[in-house]
C-alpha cells in the first residue's frame, strides 16, 4: 500500500490549499480514510475522516473550514482547507482508517 500526499505549501492567513492523497495497492473504495496533522513540537492530531459510506468527521479545530472528500474512481482522498490560520501550520498525513498505512506527509505553513 502506498499513500502519496500533495498540495501543501505556504500561504497567508485566510488563504486556502487543497491537499490530495493518491493511493495504490489498496481497495480504496472499501477503505475508511483520514487526515492527521502534526504541528511543530506538537502531538499528532486527527483532523478529519471519511468512511467508505461517505460519513464524515471533523475535529472542532477545523470544522466549518475544512472539507474532506474522496474520488473512488481516482483512488484519491482530498482535504480542502479554507480560512487557514497560523495554528493550522503542520505536516498533514493521509492515513488508512485502520491506522496501518501512512503517507509521507505534506507541509502546510500559514503565516
């Protein structure tokens, strides 16, 4: 199983980024998926999840600003991040729902 994130970068507060995670070796449409994030010096935090039925979860810290989605035809998971704040600065990881597989992460820096 391979998960490859993309779409991170540096933005000003209030800006947006769309993160993507392309998977391979996984029955993607049957898989629950998640986005975790880890701020500098901080613990890893669950940001959002989407299960195979499309049910969604958002941490309070991102609710109303982030949108998780998936395109099963493309084996790709997305995280639309809007109204970014400096406290959103972190490495964002794509993770399978069972926690067994993690991507390499993509850096989001908000200044």
